C-alpha cells in the first residue's frame, strides 16, 4: 500500500458495483484480451487521450495498472455476455468534494444505453460512498455520443473549455458537464 494511503479508502478497497445489465469490478490482468479487443479499435481510441493499443502485452499492462492512481477504476462487464466491454472511473481532485468521471466502451456496445447506465452508477457511488458535492466530466466538442451520455445521466452542460487539452499533437476544445449533489435524484 502507498505510504499515507487510507486503508478504509473505498478506492483502495474497490467494491463491486452492479446495475441491471452490468457489473463494475476491478480490472485484472486476465482481462487483457477483452481490453485489447476494444482498445485496439481506432474508432474507440479516437476520442481518448491514448492511441489504439498495438499489442496484447500493452493491454495486459494497462489492465494490471488500473486502480493504482488517485481514483477508483472499474472494468465494465456485460452480465449476459460475461465479457469485459469497457472501463470507467472516478478521479478525485485536490479540491475536497469534487471528482471527475471518465469512461470508454467497446464499439460493439455503443448506442444501447450501457454507458449511461454505468455513469449513473458512478454518480450514485460518488455521492453515497465518496461524499462528493460535484461530479464533472469532459469530452471533445465533436464527441456527440459522449455528450449525450452525460446529458442522459443527468449532467448539465456548463460550457466549452477552449484549447483545454493537448492530445495526439493538437490542442482540443472540450465540453464540460457536471452534476451537483443537490441536483441528483437517486
């Protein structure tokens, strides 16, 4: 355990979360083939900060390091298929009571409501377990599908952060969304 890490921290002792169709659990090295399947897809990586995975070994290393940062990271498992289909997480910020969510999903599962379902569960966890007041998320301006996920999950569009990020050799405008505890309905 990292020096100074709280052994009671929910992100260190990551709970398994369940929705109607998904299980969110700690990613494992054995998930590498499923990770490689979605993370090597250029269409999936297009709106992320990382390049498509080039090897199974790279995906294995990625899966093994998930959950070793400043937040909570889950693999998203499709209950009916028993397959890892994506990842999501909550990154707590230095400002107390605020965090940012992130997510990625296999293209085979796009446009079926899975990511909205996972994001709603992250929001619930953020308020009920982590005691957050504000949860935010960002996406590239052109990523209409991600913006739609945030809106369906109850997040409000706050504006465009102009050239906020530098990724893959260019400056990017990002849309900022958030939801406050007082706006959230369990």
